C-alpha cells in the first residue's frame, strides 16, 4: 500500500519536491483539469512535463477532473458527450471536457498514470442518478481507452455507484471488462457513514482483479486507511493529512493532537517520540505550539512535513506487517492506540489551562 500527497496544482502545499524526496514519497497526484484551466497542458509539455517542472521524479498520477463535478465553482452540467465546466479563474462558461480531451491533456502533461473521466456524484444523490453515472462512466471509460496516445502512460478505470451495493457491483464488472491497468473506487470518502463506505469497499474488492493496483480515491484517515488495506486496497490520495496540519492537528502513534493548545507551550518533547521526521528530530512541541499561536508561516511547513512523513511511515509499517503475516495484529494495535488518544483529548476539552 502507498499514500499519495495531493499536488493539485503541481505542488504539495508547504512542501518542496526536495522535502518529498527526503520524506521518501514515491508518488503524488495532480489534477489535470485544474492544471489545464490554470496553465494549460501544452505549457506543461513545453517545459518537459510535470516531472521536469516540479523536479519530482517519482510516480505522478493525474486525476481527470471528475471530482470537480461536485464543486459548485466548477460544475455547469453533464451531457452524454462530456462535462461542461465553468472556469473558476475567469468565469468562462461552456468549457466542455470530453473523455478524449481529458485523455489527451493528461498525455501532454506526461503523468505516469491517467484517470478516466468519470461521472462523479455526491453520495446524497438518489439511486437513479447514480445508476446513470455507472453507465455513463463505463461509456466514457471506453472512449478514454480508445483515445490513448501514449502507450507508456497507464490508465485506471473508476468504479461509481454511490452507496448502492448493486450499482457498485455492476460498475465494477463493467469496468473490469475494459481491462485497465488499475482500478479506482470513486465517489467515496465524501461524507457518507464510515460503515457504509467500508461495506462498499469490501463488496467491490471481491470483484476487481487482485493482481492489479486497487485505488480508493480521497481517503486519508489513518484508521480507515488501515481498515481498507485489510480489505485489499493498495493506493490512497487525500488532502486530509495536509489540511489537518494547516489546522494544527498533528498525527502521532497515540492519536491526534492539537498543537496550538496551551498545554503544549511548555512541552519539550517532540510531536511524536517515535517519529524520525525532520520536525520531530529538531523541534519540540513547545516550539511548534509557539509558532502556531504566533501564526509564523514556517509552522505550516513543519506541521505538514510531520503529517506527510507520518502517513508515509504508516504505509511502510503496514507493508512490513503484511510481509511478516501480522497485518491484522498491527492494524488492531494501531487503531486501539490512535483512538485511545483521540478519546483522551476529547475528555480534556473543558480543562482550563492556567
């Protein structure tokens, strides 16, 4: 299993490519639609592609922009031919993204893995709308496959169907028939109840090819990531770790902590005693608490560095546990410690710090 930080606009917020290399991040994901609107795929191609521009030479995924269908600032309407987006930069209307278009721009950008254009709906939409999305995503998937112009670029299919298990099964079987290089579960981790999300994952992973990468898009919570790894998921992307860092929430082996709380002003321990990241080996909780309260810009880098390192390290520990045939024990112990700390922090919310 591996976690990809989101480099939506060719940058992971507050981290350089050198930081990513030092952390050991081997894969990231950018958003082809956002990049096309902000800079253009031909501009990126002219400058050597995303790898060269970012000076990142690991694996780069590009999302097609289907997720932007649930963003009011982007989405106009859906047609059988593609999606009509609004350009949020200059408010230009009638920007048509077809399966062929998103396939070609991802090729120009030079990513290693291109995602098909999917019909992405919110989990709150009704079954009829999700049923239409299943069939439309299948048809668009066929068109994306036919439009491939870079034989070295892998392409992943995307399974839709909301929280309806029968639709998810149907979508999984349709996508499998197209023989993509990997398979993603889309439309999850968007606010649906966690037990339902897990039921969908458990159902779909029994259908899709276990010998190809299986990607759960948008999930970044450490506990749920381990839970779904146990169900057969290999790949994750999410802004969850970096967003949490920006809001002063840092991950530790014993749970999450709010580094801006007054209780850490005189705590000379590292964020996580077992962590070997740059932040933990050089600075204390007290210093990070001070920086957070003072709103010093450098705090963003230090907090983000730690959370991304934590996620990468968690995936490495999961790999080792899988190879040593003790993953279930590892998962159980991690979840117990992580949740215990979370509950402990919650009980202290009303404590006054003098």
